[in-house]
């Protein structure tokens, strides 16, 4: 039985694939949650257009010119929107101390490879898949973890194994992982909402 409705905020720099999947699950009734706010640091992000189409409140908070002010504003906007849990959906900026402090233990990121072996600064997107193939491992994976001040080092919440085929290229492995990621985020949030995945 679902016992809580998650109040979600989203951060996206580009397409926001996970945010799209989560909002879709909310709208079709398969996830007990509310999409309270989507923020991008990129005015041209397709995720902003998607949010407008779906009726999700959204705004752009650029981060490069004044990171300190952007950090403070982002934390304030999330609080004002009643967000309890922030979902990173391809957000290509490190979060600042205000957001990390105000939402400690309540920021989730998805990583396209096993952690900690294939994480850290600069390890994102295709670079992760290149490293997995170079290591010759038989299995990659998708990891959802809490976000802290270090890249990809927060506690792991959920893992999903993704096999590596003998003839995989970076492109084929990337496609297999990318296809699975959004739904795995939805499944993990559903488990948080229904109480089968312990979460603060």
C-alpha cells in the first residue's frame, strides 16, 4: 500500500530523460508523487519546454556567472515549492553547499555504471561506458545514490545490473544502459513511496 506521496523537484541541464519518465509515471497514476518544480541551468534545455508542456512549474537558474547566488536561489526555490526530494536528471553542474546542506540526504542522482569503480570527477555519460569496456568486466550497471559534496560518493540507494556483451561497443553498451535508466529511476521512487525501500 502506498503510504506517502513524494514531493519532487528536478534538476536538468538537457533533455531530462529521467524527469520525463517520472512525470509520465505521476500522470498515469503509477507513481504516488507530485512534480513540484523543474530547474535547469541552461535556458535552451529541452527539459524546460517539456515541463511547460506538462504543466510542471519550471525556471532557469544560470550558475556560471555567480555560483554562490545561484546556489542560494536554487535552495530557496526548492523550499518555496515544497520539494522534499530532489531528482538529478542529467544536471551537469556540481551542487553548492546551500542546496547540499538544506537537502542533505534528499538528493538522488543516477549514474550509468558501477560505483565506486567507475565514478568520480569527469566520469559521466560515454566516458563511463568507455571505462567499463576498457576494464573488461562482464557486467556494468545503473546506480542511484544520494548526492553529497564529492562526485558519485554518496550512499547507494539502489543498483541495477546491466550485462556487457562480448561484442559490445561503447555505443551499444551506452544504448542498453540509457534505455534502462529512466524506468529504473521510476521503479526506485515507487519503492520509496510504497515503503519497500527504506529511506529517510
